[in-house]
């Protein structure tokens, strides 16, 4: 019976890693679409989001089945709960990638060749790296790497604040461009939320390893 | 933990021998008052032997010998001079298989009172009713108190045995796999009963059913090969056990 449970847990883990890879890929595509204001790619990202939603539901159903049938305890219980939570974070990250794609479509319509723009590449790269590292820390059960991800979240928050200041100034200088600029600012909000979900994943890995819930244990920069 | 203040009974370096075989090795374990403590572990790990040491039930097996102490209200109950009948009144026991006497339902519950010298009929009747109510059996048997106890279902018989144990107003209730011979519905009733009884009694329960230990107890102690491996709050033990042996046992990765 326990071998049966281990097999089920391994299957669920593989499903989650496949969702993780898909989500990372979606995030990368959103960054490309943003950098190039590529409307076609943005449209594709929005259309494909449902695929991730379906996978999320499948994983959750598998987890619920195992909870009901095996009633796991100790490390088995922790890893299952962690999968349920990471699953949710991944789905949210993919949603945010779709949100960025929506911003791209609006920005592309309203962009003017000589107008204000904001270089989100450093922030997007940082957030994407956090996602990659959080998933790596899950794969390798590496709580030290997960701790690093938590620290990186502060940098992303600072980048969001910098974008806010810069765009606020642009709005006061070119108030007739407020619509465009607000969309531009929303991108930073989406990226910052993606980094938050990557941080959640890292915190879940730490819970899996140590059995301690460390969320909310230090001050929030928000 | 709060154990220090509220400990009702504790063992000190308790070892138990069956002839040459040492069944328990130096077990020191406190039990908090009005809490449920579950003892878990594989067959032969010593958990039942330990439970039976707490009211000297092992005396009934010839060739047993104990070392160390079991301290109940400041007295080592392993001492020869202890009156085991009165000890077992204060520390009652419910066994794995329901074992009602071949008497009426009423007489089963009244038995302990009569043995303990309570003769006043109205006191006995009141105590029988109270005990059957506490054991959540009263409604089912109040109209057939003088029918044979052996006519009850297994689950009812087990609750009758609990009522019988409660009738003499013990302080501690030892339960050795009280639900293992019962179906899921009867098991659920026993578990609900345990949760109610802990308001008044200290309960120590041996169970093979880990989910049951997790559901009903505040503290869980894991025994393996006659040794106490780990004891802690049930929540902690079932989510993040400290010892690898505990983890392996509760997740079923044993052996």
C-alpha cells in the first residue's frame, strides 16, 4: 500500500513539474512579447492560458484523490500539501503572464515612437529567475536556494517602486498619455505579483523540508 | 509543554521483563491530566505491556518482573504493598475485545460498585444510569437494562465495558485497542466518546490505527522494540516527526 502511495506521489510530482516547465515557458514568452510589443505572440499567450488552467485542475484532483484514499502523514502529507499550493501559485503566475500579454496589446496600440517607455527587462529577468530557482529548489529539495529566492523578492519590490516613481513623473509631464502610462505601470505590478508567487513556492519548499511555516515571519516590503 | 504542571501519572526508567525477555527498556513518560495520550508502534513494540504496567495488569502474567517506577499521585504503584483492587478502581481499563460478563446490562455496570462495597440500591441505580449516559449507551439500552449484555452488538458491548469502567469513577482510563474489533460506525462512536470523556478523565489509548491516534489524542508516543522512540504533540508528530524511525513507521515505510 505504501509503495502504491509513493507511486501516486511520484506521478503527481511529475505532473507538477510539467506544469512548472509550461508556466516558465509562458512567462518567457510574455517577456518576449513585452520587449518587442509583439501583439501576435501576446494573443497566443492569452489563448493558451486555458491549457494551464486545465492542468491545474487535473493536479488538484489527483491530490484530493490521494488525500482521500491514503490519508498521508509526515513528509508524505507535507509534500502533498506543498504540491497543492505550488500548483495554485503556478496557475496564478500563468494568469499574470496572460495579464502582461493583455497589457502588451494595449501598449502596442497606444505606443508612440518618440514617447516615454520603460525598460522592464531587468525586472522581468529577475522575476523569471526567481521562478526558475523556486522550482529548482523544489526539484532538489534545496531550502538554501529557497531562502535566496525570498531575499530576491525585496529587490523586485524595489524595482516596482522605481517603476512607479518614474511613470508617475511621466504622467505629470504628459497627462494626455495617462492611459498608456497606467498600462505601462500595471506591467510592473504583474511582474511583482509573479515574484510574490515564486516566493510562495520557495516558502512552500522550506515547509516541505523543515515542517515550519515561515510565511509572514519577516516584514513585508509591500 | 504543560505536562510538568498537570502530570497525573508518570513512569521513571520503567523496564519490564517476561522471564528472560526484556519487553520494556527504561521508559520515562509523563501523562497530562484530562488529556488523551495515544501509544503507537508495531506489534510487539511493548506499547500494550507498557499500558498494562500502569495498573499492574502485568501481575496477572506469571514470570513478569518490573524495574523502575510508576508514580501515581506521589506513590510508586509497583510497590508490593499497593492494593491492586483499589488501584484498578482508580485506573480503569477497557480491552480490545468487548468482554461483558454473562449477566444483565445493569449488573455489568453495577458489578464494580458492588465489589467496591457500595450497597445502597438507589446510589447504585443512579451510578449505573450516569455511567451508561457517559458511555453514550443509555438511550439504546434504558428499556432493556435487565436483558443479557451478550445480546448487545459488538459496538454496544464495548460501550457497556466503558460504562462498567466509568461506574467506579476512575481517574485514568486505559484503553487497549478499544475499537479494533468494531465496524467503522461503532468505531466512530467510540472515538466521539473518547473526545467527550477527556473532559473528565485522563485517557491513555493503545491503537494500531494511526488515523485514530491522530484524531483522538493530544499527545502521541511512539514505541519501537521496547523503547520509547519519540513523544510529542499529536499534531507535530504526524506532520513533522523528529526521529527517522517515527517517520518511517507512520508513513508505512517500515522494514
